[in-house]
């Protein structure tokens, strides 16, 4: 549980990929997040987090840690909201997603880190959606980067794993927490993640080519109200994304005309794209955030995050893009 050569090799790989001094592997993405947080937070500390993150992440910081005297302040989506909060209050710990889930807001990690460091806050970035291919938060000033390696890094939706990387003096403490908490990664799971690393770049290239083509198709479809993808000029953070990202990622969300029933119908009518909460694999998957990945949000939190009844999240795979577009078009036409 404490030390294994296969896991050590994965630690080395994530450190190298993220341009960090040290890496640590965990049994899941949430294990990475919780182990990092529990290493550095104590009763009376204050955390800053934006509302449009993975719902379980929000629940951990807001509810779980709240029971132990850690206060979490939740901002609306976007970089500016985080920076304004940092200028108004003093925080010990700042948690952001480099690309948010599910509305794909791109956070200015460099600017956030700069402002946070002025008050001595630790900056942790979930880089799952961007991947090390598109962004390295450590080089932008973040202290620690975390991943759900179950997603793009492993890449085949057949393993659960988490990763963290950063400065050695910090990650050594995190590793001790991992040993104590038991959030260790199984060696065979580590082997599967290492396998995924071998094709990460080529998979992301194919996925991102498909994603931009699908985003452009959906943005012109009469049954679609709005498309959220940072590679589209219409996205709120397009200029920022073009500046700091090497690629725009493989997840996009879109809002259809209608609500929950229409969303369910579209998802169930698809033949190629799979209905699943997971993402980041070679197969395209689709979900309804409000009742799947973000079902634990309160109505107020969902509204604050901008997650509507008609919002659908699509993780684009490596299938032929024409097959994916045809599948979506047929399902949309049935609405």
C-alpha cells in the first residue's frame, strides 16, 4: 500500500508531464483532491472555490470539511469572480478547475495564482479537462495540480485513478497523507494509467479535432439554443483559452430547446454515442449534468452555476466525426 515500483513509475510520469518536481498517485480523482486538502487544511481555515466544478468536489469542500470547521466560500463561474473574492478576503486554500465542469469556463490560473500568493494562499488546480497536453498549471504559478486519471490520461474508461503533482516539499506531505488515509492506487490500475499515457497526445489530437467540428455543427443547429466550448469564438473565455491553452479539450456542453424530457429523449435516441456519466475515453459519452454528474447540487447552486434542465454534456471520442455528427443530427431531429 505504501510503496510500489509500478506506482512510482506513474508518479514519475505525471511529474514529468506536468513539469513538476514530484507526483503522487491515488485510488481515484476524489482521493487525490481529498488527500491534498486534508494535508493542508485545519479547523478555522478558509477555502475559495467556484461553483461550476464537479459536484462531489463542491460537496467535499462545502459540506464535509464544513463539519470540521473549514469554511468554504463559493463564487460564481469565471476568473473575475475568483479574483474579486481573493481581493476582498484572506484565504488559506484556493481550488479551481483549469476548464470547468460542465460549462467549460477557462480559468486564468496565472492571474489567480498571482493574486492568491499575495495573501499566502495555496493554489490547487484540477487539470482533468485540459490535460497536461493543453496546460501545465504549475508553470503558471499553481502549487499543486490534480487529475482524475480515470478520464483522459488513462483514456479507456476501464480504470479508476487519481494523480497529483507539484513542489516536492508539498507533495512529500501529501504522500504521507496518502499512506495514512489509505487512498493508495493499486499497482495494476497504475499499469493501466501508464498504458494510457503512451497514447495521450495522439488521442487528444483526434478528440479535439472532432470536438471543434461537432461544436461548430451544433452551434448552427436549429434545435440547439447554445453551445459551450472554449474553441468557439462565441464562448465567454475564447480569447483567454486561445492565449493559455494549446488545445480546447474534448468536452463540450450544449443547451437544447426544451427541458429535462427533451434532453432524456435526445440522449436515449443516440445510437453511436454512449449514455454515461464518465468522460475522457476513446468512446464518445453523453450525460445530463443536472440529474447525473451534478445531481447533488441544490437548485440554488445549479442556477448559480448555469446548469439548466436542457443542458447536455458531451465527451467527444475518437470515432469518425461524420458518424458522430450524423448520430447527433438524427437525435436532434426527433425532438
